[in-house]
C-alpha cells in the first residue's frame, strides 16, 4: 500500500478527525453520533497510514516524491 497523501493532507485529516470526534461526543445524539464517530475514525486512520481509498480510486496523489538521478523511473 503506497502512501498517496502529503504531510499537509495527513495533518489536516488528523485535526479534522479529532475535532469531529470531540464534537460528536459532546453534541451529537443517536444516528448522527455514530455517523460522526465513523467519519472521525476513518479520517484519523487515513492520517496515520497516509493512504486514502478515494484518492486511489480517482488516481489522485498529493504525495510528491522526488525522483533520484540514480533510480530509473517506473512505468
């Protein structure tokens, strides 16, 4: 599983996930609480792994890797 999120993307996902987690704990009730918990957990897991399933499906990558002169490019 190759990382497809940049450091900035991962940081934003982590903070948004934590904020949603706390807001759902204090303000949401019932179905909305469970939904927000699931969304928060997904964002936090994606932040730690650096991999987003939706990015993979759409062929998006915000992770810019430098190409070394000694390494041949992958096709």
